[in-house]
C-alpha cells in the first residue's frame, strides 16, 4: 500500500497550485459577478502598470487566473506539475515553476516597457492583459522533457509541447508579450531544471569514531631454539654410569 502522507508531500506543489487555481478561476467568478471578476483580473494582470504598482501581488495571483474556459489550462498545469513532482519533489518543482513564471513575465513586460519608452509601441499597451498559468506550464513541460522520471512522462510532455507551441509562440516576430514570455519561460525552465536536478556530490567516507578499529595482527615471534641434548652415546656419560657415579635428582638440585 502506498505511503499516502509521503505521496501528498511529494506532490504538494501540484496540489496547492491546482486547488488555488480552481478557487480563483472557477469559484470566484460567480461570487464576484461580472464587474467584480473583471476588476480582479485587471488588478492581477502582470502588465507594466501593475508591475510598477504592486508587482508581488500581481505575480502571485496572475498565474492562478484563467479568463478563457479554465478547465483545459488547469488540467494541463496540474498534470505537468505532478509529473515534475515525481522527478524533483515538491520544493524543487515550485522553484522551476516560479522561475519560469517570474522570468517569463519580467523579461516580456520589460521588453514591452523598453519599446514603449522608445516610441515603438503605443503607451496604451502598458495596461495590456497578461494572466494565466501558461508560463508555469511551459517551464514544467520542458523540465519533464529534459529529465522526467519515466520515459512515457517525457514522451507525453514532448507531444503536448509540440502541439501547443505553435499557438504559444504565435506573434513572436512582432515581439508580442505572450510569445516572448512563453519562449523565455521555456528557456528559464530548462536552465533552472539543469541546476536543481544535478546529482548530489558524493564525498569520500571518513572513518567514524564509533566504528570499531581493526584488530591488531598478532606478532610473529621466532620459536625458541632447543638446547642441545647430550648424545646418548657420549662415552663420558656411559663411563659414569658404569662406575656408579650418579646422583639422585634431589642431590643434583642440592648441588
């Protein structure tokens, strides 16, 4: 039986993002009404005006807002993040998704601001609408393609990205905000994945103080050389025995 708490913790980023997106994009519109929902979308849009006024709030909420029918975008984001969680876990998946969203937004809107300042784009583009989870989705998809946990994860995400990329990159020749943001999120997702997915450095093990020390090898000593035994055929000994000149062991000890 799978460890459900551990499974939940590993996919926490995908779960939290999906739940918040459903709350914002599905449950809030009926509660706020048309005017309230329009005001929320305008406030959450990561356009030049909002990034100058309330950048943190706009960046945090804009990824959760879907103005089109929300379910296709929400389902794609949930699946892409869940597959990336299988490979990286919740924390590093959040890093990849946030990097793609933030870098894609800041670079595309920064380019627009520079073009407005240069007079290449009308000043009214400062309030353009820029919401949705697409930068998060693109970053997660390319990360799974580069190093998904299973082969079918990589193939499925590659197929989805190949089918959706023509639409996501539409208008790139005119340096539109959305296509520039998508391509930036793709590159940023690939780079940050390579950084956070590197295998840990294996360090050489050091001997622990608690580990038993090896037993010392026994020292090898030379065997004692036996003293020479008198030859049983020694003539002097034989003569002494014949003459009766022998001593008892006690007398020998006394002498």
